[in-house]
């Protein structure tokens, strides 16, 4: 199945009170693990690519070629969107050119007027090409490719202004952060989320920083209109833990255990287990 934009899968998720997972990819193993698990779970899925990961994987053309090749070779039949995560204005245009099916323009650090102007231009391009587009209001806390946010809560009126431009989905800061959550984290602001949902109506809302948010909070966020949840750090931690265990047990020194295909296999399986767990939590299994 060719790449699709995320509009239909997220519209269905919003109406059905579940969420589609965006799992960020970092290399071939990541991509293969996520696609195979989504297929196994019969779940739609969004592959997220940050600008840093895109650069690491030799550019957006390489990423598109790898993903499209896997969809065909692995016979993936569930809906898959390839999405730029936290894209700059220039990055968004580059991904559109390369063949991504969905982009995120993160204009949250601009004054609202400039965020609106740039988002408006990208919405027009995406509409013409049949792509989905995500915008952000209120920066997400933590660090993402060197951009650090403090976990702000978005202004619901500004959210409506951006939503009215015709974006497909909206990421609103509700106290969530990227990476690991500190012990003194105050939790999600459901009051902000409810206010944003009231202003934006049927628009699918996006929760960034899905790693480490308690399951009950995730479920409540979905009930308040969140239809897309981003996961990255949790897969990285699972991969790291399994790879460390393999090496500490000396398995890389046994036979051909040094072969990267064997060395990376436990980490890849750990990614699959994490993705499976998240798909079940988000409620998107058998929704393809």
C-alpha cells in the first residue's frame, strides 16, 4: 500500500475515541520494527522523522526510498503516513519535495502573526498536493533536535486561529515535554486541553512527548480529543536496554554474535514490544 496522508486515519480516530501512534524512526531497524508491528496489530501508523534523524539517514530522499521500499517488500497493507516531526519552514518544504505524505510545521517559537502567515502558506501547498499538515501552538517542553521548550500551555484562542487556517491536526502544549519526565512534573493540564477542544471542535489534537505519561492520563487525553500521540524516547530506551543486555551477557563474543544483524536484533524486538504496548494503550489495534 502506498503512503497516505494522515487525515483520514486521524478523523476516524477522533470520531472513534482512540489515537494513532506516531513512532519516530532513526534507521532501518526502527522503521522495519514499527511497520511490522503495525501490520501485525492491524493498526494505522505514522512514521515520524525529525530533521536531525532525516539528516542522519542521509536526507529525506533516502528516507522516502527506504520507507516506500519496505511497504512493498514487507507487503504492508495498513495505512502508513510518513510525517516530518517539528519541521522548520525550510524543512517542511524539503520534505514536501522529497515525497513525504505529511508534514509538521513548528512555528510555535514565532510571534503568532508570523506563525499564522507561514502556516497559511504551507497549508495551501499541502492542500494542492494532498498532504496532511500539523501545526503547533505553545512550545512542548524538553529538547527536540536542540530546540528546548519549558512545557508551556497553549492559548486556546491562538489554537483556534491556527486551526481555522485549515491545518489537518493541531499540537497544543498542555504541560507535556519531550524526553524523560522529571520527578517534579506537574502532569498534563486537562483544563487547557478541554478549552482547546472546545474551540477547535472536530480537529484531531496531537499529544507530543508521549514517553512516560501515565496510562490513565493518556486515556483521559484521548477522551478529550487527542487523536495522535508521539512516541520516540521510549523506543530509544527499550532499544538501548536490550542492546546493553546482549553485550553485557557477552553474546556479541559468541560465534558470529558481532554480526550487526544479530547485535541489533534484541533492540529491534524491544522496539516491537514497545510499539505493540502503545498501540494497545492508544486503542488503534484493528482500526486499519
